[in-house]
C-alpha cells in the first residue's frame, strides 16, 4: 500500500525544534515497518481549528493521483473539528491513523467527537480560571494550579476516549487481558506508549468504580 504522510504542528517554534513533529514521525515510521511505501511527507504549521491548509491540500492531491492513502500519526494532530475529519473520511482519499490502524470508521467518529467536546470544556474551564485569577490579582505566570487542572482534565478526557475502544464484555475481563486487547488494536497511551495492567486500571478508574475489577 502507498502512503502520503501528513504532519501538523501548532507553532513555528514547534516546527523548528521538532517538538511534536519528531513524535509524529516516529509513530509513522513504526507503522511503516509493517509494510507500505511512503511517497512523500507534508507538514503544516497551523492551529488544529483551521481547515485551510496549503500542505494538506498538496498531500491530498498527491495521494489521489497516486492511488495512495493519507497517513497521519494521531487523530488530534490532524484536526480538532469533527466535521473536518468526517469530510476527510468520506472523501475518495483514504485516511489511516498510525497509532490506531485497526480502528473502525465508527470508532474514529466517536473519538473525534469526544475529543472536540473535551477540548471545548477544557478551554472554558481554563478561561474561567484565568478570569478569576486576574480578579484576585494573581500573577498568571506563576499560576501553576491552572496548568495542573488542565493536565488533569486532559488525562480524564483521554481516559473517556479509551472507553470507545474497550472490547465487548470488557467489564468481565482482567486488566491484563484488557491491556493485551488495547495493544492489539494499535491504540497508544496518552504518552504514546503501550498499555499495561496498571495503566488500564488507572484509565478505567476515571469512568467506573475500580473495585469491580478486583
């Protein structure tokens, strides 16, 4: 199978330093080790909220003419808009996610919808926290609790997204079996690693009572 790789970073600084970009390339390189021909790579430096992307248009054009699929590392690196992702999946150019190669179209739609809503909620909570901090005269540069709260919310968001990829009858399975199932699906942890029994337990604790699995 032929692929055209597409990367997105949010700032020019990320593009120059490789921050974010290197991780995306590593994921795609790992995916291609299982087979596949990489025709070209394209990178946009833009917000995930924007749909007008010069390099993405070039990538799509090449993929269409070469009969290739568009290959991305992670869904959230592609776009933050469900409508944008849906249009791409419905187009004549196939979309493959390196970190979730076995995810169905239905699962990707759910994953995108959850991610978009969680980003909205996180943004709203952060905005309110900043307004409250300003009203109290807090120096925002040292307002570490806001960052901690946001990181906590991000972790909870990812945990809820994991729920969509749990196998049928997951509540009757051990943490070890769940970890093997998630790894087999190609899904990665929030940090890009493999799932382990304790990792699964930590994620599940965000949306259910862990004592059901003891």
